[in-house]
C-alpha cells in the first residue's frame, strides 16, 4: 500500500499533535486548522498518551499482565506500550496493530525490545478483529491473560454496533484475567467545540471519526459483563493520575479499563 501525501491521515496528524516528526505538509495544515477550531486537541492527544503510560504500568505491574495487544498504535513517539511494559517487566510481549502504511515503514522502531521480551507488528484493520487475532497468535499465547489496548481507535469504527462487535470478538478471544483499556473522544466533558472540528476532519482527512457519549463508551465493556476498574469511566487525566487530588478534568476524551472475570 502506497503512502498518500495529499490527504491528511490520523496517525500522522496525531504524531504532529504529540510533537513527533513523522508527518507531511498536508498533515500539519489540517492539524493546525483543527487546533484553530478546537484549541485543546493537542492536550487531548497528550492526555491520551499519558493515560496509556499509567494503564500499561498498572497492568504490567500489579495486574501481572505480560502480554499486550495494542490496536491502532499509530506512529512511535515517546513511551510506546512496549517501552512502558518492559520497564516494569522485561519479559513482556507486545503486538502492535495498525493499517497505516507509514506506520509499517516505522515498524523497526516499534519492534525494538528487551532481549527477554518480544514485540511484533501486524498490518490489519480494527474492523476485522478475526484477522488481528489470527496474526497475533504467532506472538501472544491466548491461553494466558492479555492486555488489550484500544486507545483512540474505536472512534474510527463509525457504526457503534460494529465497534461493539470488535470489542466483543477481542474479549471472547482472551481468557479470564485479561483486561481491556479504551480511550475515546466525546463531545461531552466540555468538548462541544469538537463537533465542528470533527466535521472538518471528516471532509478533509482520513479515516472518518465519530465521537460517542460516556454511556456508549462504557457499554463497550459493561454489555460484556466486564469488571470496571476504579475510578470507572472518567476523562483521561482522571484515570489514576500520578498526582492525586485536584478538580476533575474537562479533557473530552473518555478512559476506562475493565477486567474479564
């Protein structure tokens, strides 16, 4: 698959918002225009990445998870899943999944690993979980608990029923003791300005994106009877922050982590 440098792509624009280096002029133009419409979008990207760090640290640490399936990983920046997990447990195994050809060209950077652990990369689409699971099986032992990371990816499955079906297929494939971590944009939590920005995005970039309510996001795990970890569904910065206290965040990006019992 060739890289289209004439149309902005989410992985590259997200990388731009995270102060990365892997983006083209069209990505910067769209990224800046979204910022002009929705100035807190860079904070959303940074809060989402910080949530990833805290969630992976928790799962690799106290929860004892040493296998991670990171779907919609995007371009490598700082504190990728394998780096965080292997700092806690050098034997951790991580499989990254994305369908952006530019991410594939950077797979070597993603595939760095401790000698004790392992990383792998799959070019696949979250719309097709069966393909993901089949390929991930070469690295992940699905007889043992897995941490499934779905950060900022279900919003690219526009149909909510199909997004829920993706989560269900992944949950069915992992054993009890596994975890699912989700982050998802919303127009709640002070994100009303995001509506016009998302409309602009869908007209000028790819793939199309949709926001969801907290009720919708929570249902991805509660409809499967997963055990939701404290503090439940919250804005990303409020999920087990490194510094306790302070007022609730208004970052319009939900976060939730749940366990398969």
